[in-house]
C-alpha cells in the first residue's frame, strides 16, 4: 500500500487499518512446494511485524530500474527487469538481453527476430558490470550458495 502523504494517511486511516489487519492475520502456506512443512513450522513461531519505508523515487527526467539478480555459487548468472532477462556472458560486460515473453522468447528465436528490451539503457551505459559485482559481493557477505539480490539502478 502506498501512503502518498501524511494528510492522505489521516484521511484514509480506516483503509490503512484494514490493510494492516489483513496482512497481520494472513498465514502463508506454500501448497505444493517441497518446503511447505518446514516453512509452516518456521512461520508459526515468528512474531509478525511490519517495515515501513518510502518508495524509491528518482528526480525529474531520470530513469530507474529494479534488477532481480540470481547468484549461484558466487556467480551472478542473470538479471530480470520487467519482462526482460539479461543473461551473463563470460566476460564482465558481456550479457545478452532478451524479452521473456512473446513469440521471440520461444525456441531461441530471439537470435533471428527483433527482440529488444525496453530497459536496455542501463546495459548500454555499462552499469550491468556493477550490478554483477554488487550481487556477487552480497552473496559472499551472506556466505550463501544461492541468493536473489534486488538492485535499483539509476
């Protein structure tokens, strides 16, 4: 729920209260997932809570993208932004961007048919190298085999 301003919050207090109550009472249950039993055991003992934070925003004329980067065994393999996937190549700046939906996403057709991602501006500016490095640093700091790191790029 986006709270637009303090005055908006005062005018919509019952709506906010209903939202918070619904989230507080919600019990996650991953039906069909292999971790369901373990997850339910964990969430049954965790005290519910909330984190309130402002939305990420940018200045006039600037663009921002949220990349969801998958890191496995210390290497960032791909990043997803919107409906685009950037698959990392062998070198630092080397990556291939393609739409993950539509006809060109089928059977390697993106190699022959136009399939440009709308969010390629940060790729062309060379920021993807920093994204790979930051995601890998986070994985090392966490000492984990696999992690998804969300990175906002301006």
